[in-house]
C-alpha cells in the first residue's frame, strides 16, 4: 500500500513527509483492518512532522482522524463486521490496569499508545486498529465531515468540560481552527455566549456565521469577563491575556499537545481570585462516545477542506500558514 511517513522532521517547507510503500497490514486478535477513505489533518500531525513531537519511530505514518470501512476482521472481534464504517482516533491503546485506567481516567494511562505517533496512522490506504478503541460513525456525517470529529471534536469537547463552563456562561475561544469551530457549536447549543479571539479574518467570519456573540483579534479583550476560556492556538504568549480576561473563579483550559513557552505570570493579575490554568491530555473513550452522540443530535456543522491524499505535505503547509478555514481532510480516492 502507499502511505506518507515522517522521514526527516523539520520545517514544513522542506516537505518532511515521504511517500513510501508498505505491505498491507493484517489484523491481529481483537483488531480490524480499515480501508481508509478520509483522514483529518490535525495540528498534532504538523508538530510531529516538524519535530515538536519527536517521532517514536523512523517513518511512522501520521494521522489519527481516520474514517473508513472495515475490510477484514481479526480473531476475537465482536463489535464490528466487514463493511462497517468506523473511525480511528488519537488514543489507540491503554494498559487497562494502571491506577488511572482503574479510576476511569484512561487519558492519563501510564503506558498508552497513540495513533499516528506510536502506531501507524491514516495517511495511508489501510490501517489496523484495536476494535475497542474505534468508534461507529454516525450516518449523518460524510467521511470528510466525520474525520475531524475524531480528534479535533473529541479533544475540544474534553477541553470544554475541563473549562467548567457554567450553564449560560461566557466562553472565550483563542484560535479558531478545526477543533475550535466544533467546540464552539457544542457550547452554543448548551446556551453559552461564545467570544472568539483569532487573528484570522476568515475565522472570525466563520465564528459569527456559527452564532458566536463576538469575534475579534486575539490581542483584543473580550466584551465581557469570561467564565471560562479555551486556548486552541499553540501560542504560549496568549496565556496571559486569556487569564486576564477571566472573571473571578474562571478556568482557562489549554487544549493542545504542544505549546510555545508561557511568559512569566503576575500572580495578582493572572491567577488571584481563584482563576485556574489547566491542561488537557488526550481523551477517554467515554469522551468520544459522548461527543459523537452530541454532534449527531445537534447536527454539528463541520467546515472541512478536502485534499487528495497525494497532497499531504501541501495540506500540512496550508495548516501551518493558517490557510485552512476549519479543518483540512485528506481524501483517499482508492478508499471508495
């Protein structure tokens, strides 16, 4: 099969992904093989390609927002059958026995494996996945629409819950790409007032179309104190203005896996009056189940820009340059 792999991590302008040939994988016990139809292009893929996240193996295949059809079922499988449309997310496997897994906090597992980082991902024609870590795809969504839901959507949903936004409260969203535009719709459906702070004029326009109360530049203060905020942009310098924009008792959740350095914080200005700064680490499978149910129920709108699988480097370059309004999705023409 043909696939893209991280060859020599570096600036995206140097096209760090290489086109490779690999044998078609075979599923083991409890696994299914999926014929890939679409794979979302996540900012984590960009961090991996550029070396912000060191690859776990040479020529690892990125991609963890995978949608396709099961074409082979391994022994001991019971959840899926040949022909089922499924999604493969970032969380690929957990130990199931450590203190975090035992407490229902598998996102903090001591020995997890992640799709497209530890295990080969969806920038390929086929991928093999543990069936317990795959999701049935709601029929309301096309392949291109469903792909971003599997990481951008799920991680954004966990960030929203980590922000402890009160019912009917004011939420600030810093950065407005593939994850943020989905998270905003969940918050709006739950009655929040959403204020979007982003430098992209196109993203500001999309935010207002989706129902945001306001949309302005990330350097501007929001029009009211925020009960909660989520930082999606991987820019550490935004932590200070986001914390300063919080009302008393507000929470800032950082949604990304990578963030540039945070400048020195002033305790009285940024943290006093019980303002909280928290991170978001991966997700649990329960997060995924809950989010996909909500996404189908509220008919979440996915802004997806398709790219042929052959243009994976180009898609990552567009993402790096903020030329994608919403989410970029690689489409595998051979996945039909």
